[in-house]
C-alpha cells in the first residue's frame, strides 16, 4: 500500500505530504542511532520524536513515511524540513504499539 492510502484508511493527520511511496514494512523506535542502523528501506517509521533530527534520519534510512504517535505534533523545524525533503509526516492518536498494529493491518506488512 502507498502512504496516501495508509493515511486515508487509518485516518492519520497529514502534517506534510511527500513522495507517495509503497510501504514495505514498519519500524518502531526513538533512539536515532538504532533507527539508522536497523530500520529497513521503505518502512513506515513510528516514533514520538518530533524534532528536526527525525527528518535527517528519515532521509538516511529512506523510509516511506514518519508516523508521530500519541498525539505528538511536529515542531516547526521538523515540519519545514519534511516539506523541503518531500517526506510524508503523519500524526496518530494511539501509542506506538497500537499504531504498529494498525499499520500492519492496513498495509498487510
């Protein structure tokens, strides 16, 4: 499934639209060094981190989208950087565990 389809079906808030890529897997985490070394390409990255470093890491790992969980909203620097780098930035209400189940169910990953 592509990112736009996930956002629509899951009812996520869209903070920033990017390249509409296929989601091949998911990855949950907040320790940026772990994300860099372990997250697979084309993943939906679920996190509660909301600063500009998230956009830099998303570019490094080539993720399909970032999903900010627990009602977290991006700070202005993150939102601006996501727009500059054409990164999907989505918002979800539930915790990372619940949202990972939603991504798996909606995307079939």
